[in-house]
C-alpha cells in the first residue's frame, strides 16, 4: 500500500499538483468532465470512421486517454488527501 501511495505522490509532484489544492481539484474536475462527455456520447466519433483500421487506431487512442485520466485522477485524489491530512495535523 505504501508503494502505491509513494508512486501516486511522485506522479502528483511530476504533474505539479503539490503546488496547491486548486491544481489537483482542477485536474479532478477535468477528468470528471472528460468521463461525463464520454458517457453522454463521446464514442460517436467511432461511427464516422471510414475503415476498420481507423476505428482500431481511435480505440487505442481512447484507451491511452482513459488510462491517463485514471492516473491523473488517482494522483489528484492522493494529493488532495495528503493535503487534507496535513491540514488536520496542524
């Protein structure tokens, strides 16, 4: 468990979330908006593709974006949790 927290903390520092609560909150809100758009019809782009290869490439791009959004969300939540715990200690 500590290894995952360390990795997420390192990701949060690399993304600049450790500079304040606002950056992490904005990143989390952006990921939420991304998922809301995807759920409300963001996959329509696949219907306009002309060939199976185009569809395959678009699916791989979407997979990469989804994986990145999960990492960003996890790092933002970890950073917000760390900052909240730090505030309570004071």
